[in-house]
C-alpha cells in the first residue's frame, strides 16, 4: 500500500472489501487482491500500477472469503461495484489486474462486465479438484468452496477483451501455467528463473508499471519488449506439460 494516493474504503462486508481512488483520466482499473497471508486481513494491491501513479480511476477488490469468485453472489456484487464506479467516473474503458487469485479474478471478470483488457500475473487457471487436482497449493481455502461458479478460465474468455498473462517457468507453476487456454486474444509469456513471484520480479526490475500499461494499451509487441530484459518468451504452441523441474 502507499500513503501518497487517496484510496478510500467504500465497503467492508462479510465476503467483499472495496476501495476506490478518484483519478483524472477516462480509464477505470479494477485491481483484485491475491490470497495474502492466512490470518491477516486482505488489503488492496497494485495501488501505483493500477492508478498509473494516480492518473487513472481505480477500484480495489478483495475477496475476503478467498473463494476465487465462487462465494455465493460474489460475482454479481463485484459487477455492480464496477458498473457503479464506471458510471460515476464516466470512464470509457475498464481494465482488470491481479496476481495469483487476483489474477484469476481479473481474467474471469470480463465474462460478467465489459472489460477492454485483463492482466493476470501468475494467475490460476482453476482451483477445481477435477481440473488441477495435482496442484497441492492453497488447499485450506480451496477445500472450503462448496459450489464452483467457475470451473476454469477457459469457460470465461470472451472475444471482446484483450488478455495478458505472465507465469514463472518453475515446475511448481506447471499445473496452472501449462493448462492455460490458448486464444488469439491471449498473450501468454513465461519468465525464466521465476516461481509465483511475478509481480515482485517486475517491480524489482523497475518495469511493472510499464508492462501493465503496454498491456492496457493492447500493444503485444511493446509488452514483450518491456519484458525482454528478463528474458521472457511466449508460451510455445506445444509446450509439454510438467516437463521436469525447471527453474
């Protein structure tokens, strides 16, 4: 979080926490919080990146139930907040952004509200046991999901949205990364020597805001060039699943 931006808490319910930043532009970015640390309250994420250092309007969403949007009524509630914020700000474009669970939400929400561009950093493709039963991570939260509204992201991709995803190359990411859908409107890059810490890698290299901005402008080539210093490469057309422990 940062003290330099005016980010106000608007709502704190049983399953949803919402913050808002009033910008000056005509873009609304919706930033979804990741799973965080067990036992700690979820805060907002990507404050400076989502607002492009204060310029853009931003809505910050935290799924307090850590349900990957599967909590009853949660998607509709989030969609209402997005639409209300879009109307209030007069935003002409809506973008979504998130890491991990937040990245999953960012890539899934365009099915439910109009979104120009969705960016997911190390996002899950699914937490359904029949889809990614070989991924042992986050089981405390995954086991609490009683009904799946979203089985996997392949069900949610829509033609009117530009999708950007970045995963680490480490084998621990393989159950999610290698099952990701392929689509003409999805740019999927892989970072060598990276596990789940994609945002930290980009932030450490000083390129996080630039990478996200090029995605939001839907400039695939410039997006790739912004990541070239980290040796990022496009996911191969026939990337073999689970091909050994690669770091």
